[in-house]
């Protein structure tokens, strides 16, 4: 019984690790024995592993990651600070929704990555340009997810707070905020991916350091194992951030655990 409960508790990470290991083995075997490709144009997991080891020991990969992480954290934090209040305001105030929703929807649907050269021209190739692009890409998931969360807030709870003499701030902090926490986490998961795209694009266009610049440099010189090593590191960081948000959600919104357990 205890073993069954343990397996059930760790089912998600076990299945996740198994799928990654299985895909890696299939890739390695297929490349080595069945689909021999020119190593100048493609690579395999064993060579990527060697590249990860070399890059990690030399410290180059960590240096590039530290540079990119600084811009990512600034841009992501600004997206949280700006996006959540706007989403709440739009969801709670109908006039604000009518005014802002068409404009923000149009921006969200537009190819914002194409604006990267413009951001580089306006803000330069340093930290500010990267932060601006990351912010622009990451802010919309927060706005629209929080907006949806406010719209789904139980109006009965709002009426109860008002009936007991609660003020507007009580509605915001005691009803709306707890209700939208799962939506904030969902928006953050999307924003992480969009923010990583932002840092890569910004460093592709104009940078002399950072993980995006490293990927571009390795790709231009056909050093594919090193390029995939940098990409792999980004993927691992994205998974860590996402799982961290998942754990944070279970702490801040424990009532969601029972709903998701299957």
C-alpha cells in the first residue's frame, strides 16, 4: 500500500523522466545505426553530453546563462508587476475592458518578435533592450489570464463581503486575489516560454554575450553539440521554473490539489 502511494505521488516526475530517457535513447540509436546523418548538419545525445560537460567545466555556459538570466528576471518581474494589475482592472471594470481589450488583443496577436530590431535601435544592445522585449512578450499572458480569472470570480462571494460591510479593498484582497491565483500561475507558465523566446531573439539580433548569442555563434560555426548543449540548458531552466510555479501554486492555492488529482 505504501509503495503504491509513493508511486502515485511521484507519478508525474517518473513519467516525465521516462519519456525524456526514452526519446534520448531512440534518438541515439536511430542516429547511430539506422539514420546516419552528416555530423556537420546534425548531432546526437552522446556528443551533446560531452559538450555540456566541457562547457560546464569551462564556465562559459554559466557565464552566458548569468548574463541572460539577469535580463530575463528583470523583464519577467516587470511583466508580473504591470500585467496582473491591468488584468484585474480590465476584469473588474467593464469600461476598462471595452477600452483596453481590443488594443491589447491586437498587440497580443501581432508578431511582436518582429519588433526586435526596433527595440535594439531604440534601447540599444545592452540590458535595457533585452528587458523591454522580454517584458513585451511576457506581459500579455498575465493580463489575459488574470482578466479571465476575475471574470470567473464567484459573484456570490463578492456579495457576501459587501453584505458584511466589506470595502472595495476587501473584495480585491479577500475574494479576487485568492480566486485568480491559479490563473496567475497558468499565465506565468506561458510567460516563461515567451520570455525565453524574447531573450534569445534579443541576443540573436544585437549582443556580444549571453546564452542567445552563444547559440547563434555555435550555430553559425556549425558547432552543433555546443549549440544543443546551450539549448538543453535553457530547456532545463524552463522546466525548473515551471515546476517551481507548480509547487508555489499548491502552497498558495491548496484547494486546487484535490481538483487536479486523478
